[in-house]
């Protein structure tokens, strides 16, 4: 059966450019997003395993101490991702997207290996999370750029969307893997907590192996004035002869864009010029929209639920490791299935923001109402939850 790679393509590009090769390239490099989704909060479910608590001495501490420890580990990972995303752009510009991705994956694998081999030593967990975070932060920056620079315009959105789909799929896997190992592997063996940690290495290994097959991006070659390699790579990715008018036209467009940016070094490096490019017409709206969407999305608190879901369900009255991990598994299914497949691909790109924001308002409003309701029933809770939920809700109103 012939695969319909041309599905939903809406322009007059030759059908050859929407081929299996460009889709496979996107899937291969998006193994980095699979690793990102899995690794982002795998530690939350792993720390809920009784075997992990025993081997790392968590049973002897108070619940407050365990919560603080988990928060510190999460913060260490986030610090690594921040600096990884911040420092990797220059490497990708100088040495190429492909080599930068290879370096990022190697760093991630080192960090993941340290966590897997920690064997009861919390300092190794901290170091591993920081190093793995640096690699993940680098991947989160480089992979979307790589996909965008190798994709034909007609399906660029679809291929970049693979990055987010696999990220959420990785998140779903991490929830269920912790549940499965808790159900099937005896608690008296360290293998129970090693398996969730060692599995984070799998997508990284697949990416490191697959990236050797993937080419450097034509646009990066063009920026380096390596035009023969640029057209050869573009021809290979598009599965069209180098003399084809489509390949020539796309290369000419890349050439025009590169030439327009090759201003004199004195002009290009001035602060005034850099700032003016950010606020120029056609750029400021795109940058502003992207920044606000990402900021408001994170301020809704979704990452907090992802990182601390077992603990959150425990505070809601869910008891038992199996039950807590099972609940987090259904949370993973919800955010993956509903968010990615149904909303984005069946309905549209913008309508889901409106619909899901209304759903979020209901949930956040319920959060604010619960403390009061419980206090009326004689169950006193920390009233700080109400203003906290209020703070989470406000960005979502602005997002709509």
C-alpha cells in the first residue's frame, strides 16, 4: 500500500518533494524530542518507587525533606536545559546543525548514564540530571531548526509538529513505564528503578545512530558559501535532479535570504541594528506571539503537574504507589491523545487554544473552590492554594 505523504499538502510543489525521505529525517532527529519528553520528569515517578526510596535512603527522611530533594533535582535539570539552549546556538551556527546535534546527544547520554549508574549516590543523580538537562536543552533548540531547514514549505508545519508529538509520546511512556515496573518487578531489587532510567538512553542512541544518515541542512551550507554541497543536499532531500526548476528555485530563494543578511560587519554587529531587526514589521508579531504562547503555557502550571504528578495525586488522597503511578499514566494518555492527535490534526491549529483554555478555566476554578468547600466540611487546608490557583489562571485568560 502506498503511503500518502502528500496528505493535506496545499500548494503546487512537485509531489516528489513530499517523500518518505524527508519524513524519515524528521522522525530520526525527533528522537531527541522523544528523549526530552521522557527524561523531563521520569525522575518524579522513579522517586515514587519503593526500591528507589530504599536504595537512596529516602525512607529515613521526612516528607518535607523528600519534597525538597525532588524539587532540587528538578531544578538542577532545568538549569541544565536553560544553559544548553542558551549556549548551543553559536555551536550550531559555526559547526553545523548536524554536528551540534551529535554533540548534544553525546552529552545527554553521558548524563543519563550517570543517573543509571548512581547506585544509591544522590550526587551522581544531581550531576547526571544537570548534564542530561544540558543535552536536552541543546536538542530542544537544534532539532526544530534542523527540521525547518530541511523541510519543503508545504509540509514544514507537519514535520516540525512531529517534534512535539514525539515529545508528548515520550512523556506518556515515562508515566506508564514507572507503573509497569512497579507492578512487575520485585521491590527488593534495584532493577526496578534502573529500568526507567536506562530506557531514557534508548531514543538518544537511536538519534546518535540515525544522525549519521541525515545530511547537513542546505541552508547552513549556503550560509558558509558552500553552494555545491547545498544544491547536492537539497537535490537528495527533495528526490529531484539538481537541474530541476523547483530545486533551483528553492536554492535561489535561500541565496536571496542569505545575501540579504550578509551586510557589512560594522552594520550587522551593532546593537541598534540587532534590536531594530527584532521590532521590524513582520518579525515583531511572530516573535511576540511565540514568546507569549510559550510563557503563558508554562505559567498554567502544566510542568509542575508533570514533574510532581505522583506527589500531587498523593496529596489529593490517592494512596499506594501503584495507584499513584496508574493515575499519572492516565494523565499522560490525556495530554498526548487529546492535545496532539485530536486537537491539532483533526480540528485546526488555533481553535484548540480557545476550547482547551475554557476547559482549563473550569479546572482552575475548581481548584480555587475546593479549599473553601473542604473548610466548610470541617477539613482545614492551606488557604494559600486559592491565590496560587488564581495566579495560574491569570495567564490563561490573557492567552485567550
